[in-house]
C-alpha cells in the first residue's frame, strides 16, 4: 500500500509533539516536510522544537522549513502559559544535528506538492498563516493538494476568546483565505479536541512503553491543556486521528467561515449547520468523537513509535 504523502504545518507545542510522533511512525502516512509557524511560542523556538523532536525520533531525514514569524495583519500573541516558555517544557531533549533548510516554508511546500506523484494532504495543526500564503502566492498548487485537514476553530465556544479557538484567533485573516480557497477542507476543532482525552491510566500505560511514551509522560506533567489527573486534551493528535481513523468522528458537510470584524467575536469560526447563510458547503466539520475509541487509538499509536 502506498503511504499517503502529507506536510505537517506546526508550532510545537506539547500536543503537537505527540501528533508528529504518531504521524512519523504510522504505516499509512509519509511525512514529506515539516513547516513551522509562530503560534504556541515564537518562530525560532517552534523551529528548534521541531528539530529536537526529529532528533529524538531518529528522523532527521525529514526537512524542516521555517515559515511566518507573525500573523498576516494582527499582532502576535503566544501561548507560553499553556506550553511553557520553550514550548516543550518538561523534557531534556538532545541538541539537533540538523538545521532548518534554506527555503522558506511556502517555497518548500510548493516544491513538495508540485513534485509529488500523487496529491499531497496538508495537515496544519497551528495558525494558518503559512497555508494562506502558500495558496495566495502559488495558486497552481491547488491542483495537487488532496485536502487540508486542520486542527483549529470550534463549532461551539473558544479558548482564546469567548468564541474563538487559538489557532484561528491568532490569524483569522489567514483562516478566511484558506476557508475560501476552494481546496477540500476538514476542520477538527477545539470542541472535538476537548473530548480527545488521555486519562491518567493511559499516561501510565505509555510511560514505559518506548522512548516516545517516556517523553510524552514527562511533557504531560507540564502540559496545561487540561489536567494530568483528570485528562489531557490531545487537540493536534485528533487531526492525525481523523486522517487515520475517520470512523471515530461524527462530521457534517457545511458552510464554514470566520468572523473578522466582531468587536467581541473576532476569530470565531461560523459553522452554519442550519443553513442560515444560504451558502454552499465548503468544509467537513467534525462535531464529535468516540472518546473510548480515541483513547485506545492513541495508546496503540504510541506503541508503534520508537
């Protein structure tokens, strides 16, 4: 079976680290490129974190390209309160032995997409700045993109603003460009990630499983995306889960947009399930997840890692 070529656009980030691990060691995915964008912490830190992860996973054959260091228009605000100042507090990683490639993320993505023998799936688990710039700068790539499966947005409430999820709220203009690009899109949002829990007993199961499990256990102790004792939210891993086990999700084809001008709701993803806006569907939006199935999938996926 041919592996599915993907590009991961990321801002590691503790939950990003586990999503990347699962993708790297999946039997079904072929990670062609990792691109970085300012998000959880600044661009230099997230790039350094991506390089440290590839060193730890013994996958320094995968290129890393640096992208945008700020949103398209709005001022940059990080999430170091959740992930720590470095973005991956809690584990002593080795120094990477490779550096980011010279090409910027947009040019690197274009090259991988245009040279791929089969359409590439983009997996942004970070603000959508790089993806928006790619689609705007090189619209010709759309013909060889299979789909975009993103972690971001929400069909309910938010975690950055009252109604806005962090990845979309950080750069809503970029999200607007991606949502209206015409590329097949699936949104795995905050409200689904809130249910994609790793419980204490799961953390204990993976702790001594392998290198990845040991790393995850240490990072989980510092992660503020939930509670180590009551359950940690694996937002970014839920996007990888959709790629590999979509049957775990309840999803709807619907019209998706983002509020840009609201004084209290900027960054809110508008999921028009009732058709009030009289627009054609432009996205698949995940609305629920089988929590028990996700927990088992997550543990099984970590077991495949080194």
